[in-house]
């Protein structure tokens, strides 16, 4: 794999990924917000366990672990990957990820999830310039039943990738689309599930490598009584054009807290790459904040 193909493969992995609500963080436990009448979790009108009473801080924290929760949020997720290219450089990505739910009727919600990356990539090799700018935007639309289906919370719909990158090494140069689905179960403090999508290019720069990639994101989270959430979340991308996996495994911690009257979640964690292209990233860190807007 050529160096530019490596950078583009990494860009594909960043674009295909549809991370969960940024549910990671390390500050000391802080008193969580007082119970509020937040919107019900999609697929879960009432909690399956008294651990999380409706409107409680635990309920709000559990909604953060649910990608199709009926909760307006604004995650701002910082990612830094190290060990890229011949120069052992790094790549910084700020993902601004608004999540906006819409109630379609008494039975269905529509959850929109948009990933807007701002990227700063160092020079991966002598003579190859780094770049800073926008990456490719990915937008997912999940149609989610208000109630569980067979005890599972589900969401399914289309995912779209827009060729918005401002530099070749920050994006793919392709417009792509495909299906996306999420399935999960929440039992007490545990959330177990997986999010999958597939993007196939249908337009764009013919001189660029094609996009044909599958993203698989299993996740496991555990919520403590102090509203601290521990999560393990592999983000596995398979590039069918290059026959190559990019497989970071994230280990993260988040804390729900109150700033003024605004509930937020702060998060931090590390990731290791179980697989990557030659000269690909070796490890990275993730940190940031999620602003929450529960309905009252």
C-alpha cells in the first residue's frame, strides 16, 4: 500500500465510523443533575430495571450509552493518533457530532447523527506536506421503534458520506451511501450492542481510490452509582478495495456532571490498534465533552 493510499484508508476509517455518544471521561465524581423530565429512550418507554428511574441522572447516563436515544446532544470528540507514516507523525481529529431526535408518531422516532470532522494531519513522509482543514462529513438517519423489539432496542436507516474534505489527505474525494443499523440491550447498569454501517462510493473524483468499506462497532458499557461509565468499544473498518482492516479498540471512561444548570458528560480514554495498514497508526487518545439537552 502506497503512502497516500494509507492516509486515504485512514480517512475512510474516520469517515465510515459512526461513534456512539461520546461516553468517556476521567474527572472525579461530581453531584449529578437533579432529576428532570427528559425524553424517553427510544425503544424503552420505561426502564427495564429500577436502577434507572425515568428522568433520573442514571436514566440520562444510560441514554448516553444508547445511540438511538431520544436525547438532543452535542458531542465534541478529540482524537489523536500516533505513529503514522515514515515520519512517525500524528493525526488530530475533532469530531463535532450533533445528535437530534424527531418524534414521527406514537410508534417511531427518527434519530439524525452527523459527524463533522476537523482534521490536522502531520507530514507522513519527507516531501509530503501535512494539512489542516475539514474532512468528509458523514450523516446517519436511524428509524427507531419507540418500544423494544424482542427485548432489543433497534435503529435502521441510511448513512451518507459527503465529499467535503478540503485537502486530499484529509478525505476520500468521494460521495458515498449505504445502510446503517444499531441493535442493543440495556439491563440495569449494562449496555451491550453493536452499530454497523457500509458505505459505497457512487460519485466523486475518478482519479481517487474507490470507497467500499464496512464499519463494525460492538460496544459494552457499565454505569456505576456515581454516574461514571466505563466502556470498551472496538471500531473495526474493513476496506474492501484494499483488503485491509483498520481496528482500533477504545477503552474509555466518562462522568456525568452539572455545570450551572446544564448536564454534560466529560470523557477520556486510550485506544490501541489491533490491526492497521503498514505505516498506519499504532495508538491514540480520545477526550472531550458532550453537551446534553434533555427535554423538560
